[in-house]
C-alpha cells in the first residue's frame, strides 16, 4: 500500500488528534461524572500532573530496585568528558514522551552530535541488546490491595532482510514503516545507502522500540502469567502513588519475561497509551473498545483517589501549562 494512502486508511498511522478526536463526547461525559476536567491527573498523586506531561522519569526509576533496571545515570548537565559506560548506550531526556530525543549512541561521533541537541536533564542507560521488548500496562484501584496487568504490547523492531539486489536506499523507499522516517534514516545511513544486503541478511534499522520510529506493535496480552503479574505488582507498589501507567521493559527471552526476569527501561503515567491497539490485526472498533477499557480504569482510579483525599488538579493551571508547551 502506498504510504500516503496508508496514512489515512490505517488508523495506526493516523495523527494523535484524528484517532482520539472521536472520543471527545466520551471524555466530556467522564468530566461530568467526576466533576473535574483534569481528573486524570489524580491517577498517580505523587507524579507531576499525574504523569500526564512533564514528569520526571528518573524520579520513577530511582524507586525501582537495581536488579530490575539497566545501569542508569542522570545528569542535570553533562559537563564531564568521562562517560559512565562504554558504547553503545541509550541517551534520552528526563522529560519526554513518544520516543522523542531517545537515541542509541554507538560511538563518539553519535555522542558529540547528541550533545549539541541536548546536554541537560539527561538520562544515560546501558544498552540492553535484546529484541524482546514489551510495554506492560498496569492498573491498581486504590481501594484494592493488588494491581493487575491490563494489557501487554510486544514489539517488532524495524528490520530489513536483504534480497541480494536492493540497496539500503531502495529498502527504505519500499518499506511502509521506514518511509515515515525516510529523512532521518537517509541521514543516519548516509554512508551506507548504496550498500546491498546479502540475501537473507538482516539489518536492525531502528533499535528504539517506538511506533513513531517504525516499530510494529503487537498484542501480547496472551503472554501474561501469574508470576509476571505478581512481579509487576510488587515493583509498581514500591513506586510512591503509582496506580496507572505503562511499564516499558526488556527481557532476554519470552520465558524470562513470563517468569518476571526483566529490566525496566522507563515508567509512564497518565499519558500512557494502550499501545497493543496498534496491532495491524486489530480493527478500529476493537481498538476503541480497548482504549475505553483502559481509560475507564483511569477514571475509576481517579475517583477513588479523590474519595481517599486526593484533591482534583486545577484544570486552569493545566491548561496554562499546555498552552505554554504547545
């Protein structure tokens, strides 16, 4: 399918506003039920704006046991020449979302280029070389003892398989998911565009597991096990005031993942998407049903937190913050 056609016929490629716009009447109904336009900011009371915008990722990572996260270092400003670990490693902004500013730093040239764009409020993480990356959506009602996994996303990274004939440039042009990153990928692989992958040879084109970076999201909810759910719940309950969000993590294998052996890359709050809805096998109606199921939990958690004494966020303050940002 041609990219321009797919952009409007396949909802996984729609702009954010187009996909979520039809849910506006539902959101207005939930506002009237709660009596608070910014009720969603109350789902995670200890996070700034409940994890809706501009919340600190390092504050959340610091509440996770060392065994469950990669080596992670935070810099308010990177002023030293000494790196905390060898190449390759991951660099990302402390305040960020949707994969913006997240890069795999392969060498000193990548690093120097990255620093020109950002050297403040920066997280550096050891790169975990595994293709088993997951987004685990966690919820817990404040009046209940235990939380649960609501959905799981598995990730199929953007990878090319050579045919022994096509150049890298041609593979980029031919691939629907790569097409939307064409400018970035052309620049990233500028010295290799005319190279030809041998037949069957694979190239991991984009190592960052984000949908906007070409990764295919798949519904992996069938992978849930009792052990996995118990482990996620134990970790989540140690994060102060965390009731709703997606935990992005990596494991060495599916078996390790299901047995609760993994490392957490980051924790997302109220702005978390149920990313399994972008599974190409889903249709729009099924996707909306899943979104509403997750957002219903968000609403119920916010209501219960309010009943337990959490104050509603002043929607005017949030509106000012959003206007300032956008």
